[in-house]
């Protein structure tokens, strides 16, 4: 068994697709339309470095899943490992991401584990879902990592 993908519900598919492909470099690998089946439209995105996949789901009001939207329904956060948290946050905010203030203590345990070299920040996507950005001493390599 392995994690294949995770899906999030979005309120504007085009806006979210642009956000995740342009700002995070995810590539579209599949797309489907399940509206005739009572579902919605989905787009599957993949990160070429990690192999992780994100499914964006957009439901019409006529779908039983097209209920009022509340940011983060059942989703805690989506995590991206980056080389430079500070620079990445600056670029994302300059392109429309909303920064999220967190308690400094949330990252302290990792700073201690990695000798102070761990950095952590959060931003929100267009629908208010939290995105974690983190870096630690183990660099991003050319192959899919075994863990974080």
C-alpha cells in the first residue's frame, strides 16, 4: 500500500489550477468530468520531483458534493519541501498567496531536532486551504525521497 494522491475541493477550478501549476510547478496528468454521474470535474496534478499528486475537485451546485464551502474541510494542510522558505514565501505572497501567522512553538521541536536549520511557514491557497512550506538540512535531491 502507498499514498497515491490527495484531493481538495476548490471553488474555482481555473483559478486553483493556475495557482498550483504556475506557483508550485505541478503538472496536469489527468482530467475528468463526472457531472453526469452526480460528481464534478477533477484535475490530477503531479510534482515531478517527489511524485506526489494532488487532485483538484470542482462540484456544481446540482451535485450532492456541491455543498457550501468551508476552507479546510477535513484537510489539515498540504506540505511542500523547499530549499529556501523565506524566498519561497516572498514569491508566493507577491503572486497572491496569503501568509498565515503561526505560533513559533509549532516549529521549535524541529529546529531542535535539526540543530536550528529547520524552517517552517504557511500560506493559504485561493480557497483558504493551508499550505506548509518547510526546509531542513537534507537537500532536495533528484530522486523521490523516502520520507519528508
